[in-house]
């Protein structure tokens, strides 16, 4: 069955510290991978996407993610977290033959300590 | 360019009633997808429309339906509301028809509360 797992429900980091949010997927076809961020009361904003090619992808707001096929992982990283990064982060997987249907992980809530 | 617009932002309904939610996609986007977000189930795909045709459907009962108009605007309808239908309903648009390679752009959602 297709699934996305985000093992960490809640993470707290200090401002200025590095961040890594984990994402593992199970998907039969060649996956398209996404990270979205959601602030309270808002919709989802696309941070970055991976379709093919270079396994390290850069996104907005200084985020990057690395696709590791052997580990079925697509972890999100940021070298220095800002207080404004506090939000919920969702990893998602899709495929061309699935159109707009994405499978989302349960999300990781990020808190940032001053 | 204006983003995805969902109306209304908040809605309170009573069990047994029906509700219609509206979504206006980004100009030029022809695909509209709907998602339900709840604390327990997370984000779940409802359905997708492209060029007025339903292209994909999630595992929701027939009480959930949708449609798309020729201007790509979309509506979703939930009939015979149940308490468990309380959720944030998110609409997303994309250029289409490239499938997942055309990323989704989400609206801010409609918060439906069923009492």
C-alpha cells in the first residue's frame, strides 16, 4: 500500500540551530516527492519538490531536501532555523498517473525556541 | 496573480443538512483537487477535476460530490452532514494535465463545523 511516514509528530529546536525533518515513503511507482508547510489557519505552501535528476533539491525559505532511493526517504533540512519557521510540515508523494492525488504524511509540528 | 480562493472561510451546519463549498483556482489552472484535513485522519484526497471531468476520486462516501465549471471554478457538496464531516476542506489547483509533475497550489480552506 502507498504510504508516507513522518516519524516525528513534534520537534522543538532553538532559533539558529539546524533542522532535519524525516520522511519515509512506500510507493510502487516512481514517486514525485513534495514538502509543504502550513501555518495556523492557512493552506499549504509548497516548499520544494523532487521529480528526477539531482537528489538534493533546493526550495524556498532556505530549505533543502535529499532523496535517497535506497532508504525510501526524503528528509527536509535547514541549516539555521528562524522563529518564523514554526509551523506544521507535511511530506507528500504522488505520481503522474495519479494526477492531483497526493498521499500526505501525518505532519511534523515544528516549534522554535528563542 | 491571485491565489486559490475558497469561500466561505467558515461554516457552521447542523447534522442532516447539506453544504456547498466553492473554489476559484489560479488563473490559467485547469485542474482542481479537494482535500479534507482533520486532526485524526490528516490530509485525505477527496477528488480531482480537470476540464469539467472528474479525473480521480478518493475513498469517501457518495455524500461527497463535486463538479467543475467551464471557467475551472469548482464546487464540492456534502449531503446529509455528519458530525465527523467537521474538518478543514482544502482546494488546490494546478496547471494540469501533467499530473503530479504540476505542483498543487492550495487555498486557505473552508472550516466546516457540524453540530
